[in-house]
């Protein structure tokens, strides 16, 4: 027999799961947009802005630019 507590727990866990999934998806889309914006920039401006980012994010964006757009960036 299923009680109301069981149903409540399943609903709450489903909502948490949806929230986590949506968060990961929006992070992915934002990162994707950022990489495309960097690819469209002038190389000097791209380097200037990349140097302002955190080192781990900077490296990840540089790798994506090289992998997907074959753009070389200064390190």
C-alpha cells in the first residue's frame, strides 16, 4: 500500500532531480554561448578577456576553441 508520505517523498525527489537537471543544462548552454562569443571576437580582444577569467575556466574555453573552431590562443 502506498501512503501519502511515500507520494510526497517521490514528488519532492522528482522536483529536486528536475532542478538539478535544469541547472546543469543552463550551465552547459551558457558555456556554449560564451565559447561561440569568444570565437567571433577579434584575437587581441579575446586574449584580453580570457586573461581576466579564472584559470580553470580560461583553460576550458581555450581547449574548446582549439577543438571546435581550430582557433589558436596564446597561453
